[in-house]
C-alpha cells in the first residue's frame, strides 16, 4: 500500500493527508497454458490504462509486449524464455500475483513434407502426403495446393495426411500448415482430363437459334463454356440464368464475361455477376478479382483470365497489365484470356478499335489463347508474333503457343486470336474486305454461308498433355474450321 503525503500550512500548524493507492489484483488469466508467444488476457482490478506504468511477468520473466490495458484488463504475450510459474502484474511499485501458475508448454515441432503419393493428378483425386509432425487433429492442419486451400482433408496422423485435390488447384508446391509453422513440399501438377472439351461462343440470346447452339454444346459433350460477353440482349439476367440451367444444368461450368449489352445489368443484386459468383460457389471454384470483369481462376489445370477493355472505364492498358500480372508466374500448360470487344483488324465486320492492342499483346506474350466476341461472325488468325503489327509467325495448321522470356531481348511470344460471335443472336456479313487480310486462317460470315455455332477445343488431346484439337461446328453440323494447338510452355 502506498501513502501520499500532502503538506499544507494553515496558520502555524502542519497537516498531513494520506491518500491510499489501491493494490492491483488478478482474478483470472485466459488461457492458463500455452507456448511462448501465446496471447494472454489478464482480468482483475486496479490496473491502469497507461501501458508505460505496467509491468507483467511470467515467473519473473518480463513480458515485453503489452498490446492493451484498461482498469480491469491487460492483453500481453508469453515472453520467450518464460517458464511455468505465477503471473504478476505491477502498477508502479505495487504488485499482485495470481495464485494459479501459467503453464508454459513446449512448442510443437514444425511439420515437414518428405513425399507425395502422386505429383500429378486430376482435381478431386485423393493423395497422401508423407512427412513428420503433422499431429492427429484435422482441425489443426491446413493443406494448400499452390496457395489454394484444400477443403476436404480425410485423415491426419503424425506422418500422413490424406487429402482431396481441390477443384481450383493450380500447378505449384503443396504446403502443410500447423499452427504458426508451414512446410513447403514438392511441386504438384494438376492434370487436365483427356479430351477435355471447352466450347467458346459469344453474342447469344434466348430463342431458337441460341437454344440450338446450347444443345449443340451439350450434344458435343462439352465440359466447360467460355462466353466472352453479350449474354442476353433483353438484358434480363434471371432469364439468361434460367435458360442455361434448363439446358446445361445449374452445376455446369458456364463462365462468362461482360459485354456491351450486359454492363447496365451486370452489378448488384440479381445482376449477371451475382449469378456468375453463385455458380462458382456451387462448383467450389475460387477466383481472384471481380468475376467477368478483371478476374482469374484455374479449373481442371487450365488458367483463365477475363478482362473488360472499354467497359466500366477500363482502358486497354489497365486490362492488358492485369492479364500480364495474372499470368505472370503461372506454370499451367494451358492459358486462356477472354474479353468481349475487338480491334478493327482483329474482326471482319463493322467494329472499330475498341479493345486496344495491349490486351492482345500481353496475352500473346503469356502464350495465352485469345477468345473474343462482339462481331457476329467467326474469324481465327494464324499463329502470330505480333497482333498490333499483324505479323504472322506461321501458317501451319498446328498453332504454337509460346511464352515470351522477359530475360531475352527477343520477343518469343506466340499465340492466336479468334472471334466466335455467332452464338445465336444474329449473323452478319464481312465488311470492307477485312476477311481477305492474310492473317486470317478461317472466316465465316453470311457472305460465305455462315450459321450459328461454337468453337470447340479438346485439351490433352488423346492423352497428349500439350496438344489441343479445335473445330468450329455450326448447328447444321457443318465443320467450318479444324486445326490443332500445341502448347510449348
């Protein structure tokens, strides 16, 4: 107890006033055990909100980190080097000690990974991770595949974890986290299923022709749809959602981006984007960014980046840089970039320079397939070493995808671009002789008998992981274009 003496003069007599400073007291500590660095809350009375006046000790070891203080509560951390024993709180010269010891536990050994039962599997395959110090508590362990967390851990023991590869996993290291410690293991490659088929279409609607295209997609055995904009010209998202679900199913991976006929009803409750997000959530696919605008995700080992140049104020520079950044460091065999609008020389109809060249060039440098819509016709380039300069690198029927090496002075990037814009809305003729430009490998428009349809790509073609077979088929069964793509990643 402290007494403060106050001397005052009243006439000739001295008078002393003694003011008692109450002693701090501890009523509880939570938790009562933990490892060094554990956050601890001390509850009691007669503390202080002035941290500079407080000293907390764990068995005489000073806690150097006090994060909060009030009259009745102190937040601190168990200091490194502390041993089991009493906790004390000092306010100035007054000290109180609790009657219950704080038990300082030995920190668990960090986990380590020594092997994977398989280093390459399809998503949702079950693999076993072998290592040490995993423990036996599933809730205390997390497993990630290239930073995509696995939601289905089947079992855990000290030396083994049995886990299911998550749907959105991408190529990269497997990691195990236990407490504050993370072990980085071997690289894992997500397989793309053999003859995995993706349908590409844009500029659709609700009606006979659009439904015929969707039924064609279904009958061709497609496993994914990429739809780069202009979804439903009546601009009623719920109708579009109902139509897709009615023909392909609510669980079908139907991925789309914003088009100029979608942007006014894209955002908000019951906007197109809300339905797209709900579909991703149903499928368990994680994504980054704003879906259908500037976003990226990986599905079945294929990495997709969507952008929206000339929509919502997004410039070609912003969109192109986003594509560059999202593909940077991605080691997927297949990369696909998609957006809605075009450059005039990258379509054969009446569209102008709307998308800008940066989106094309950054996609090419990333070795990514370029899927667009907007113009209501079909056109596909040869292999290109520059879209901006319309430089053809090869006219072979097998197109090569090559990633540019930024460490060299040579621009090695190679890719191709297509417009698949006859998904059911309308058909248009070519204009201004654009269809005759030498960089076109294939074109289809009303002048040469076009019909609604979709471009199909079969990846991991017949078990060749770096080969894809593409063909454009219309609703009359006609094959308009047929070619191969080789990824040289």
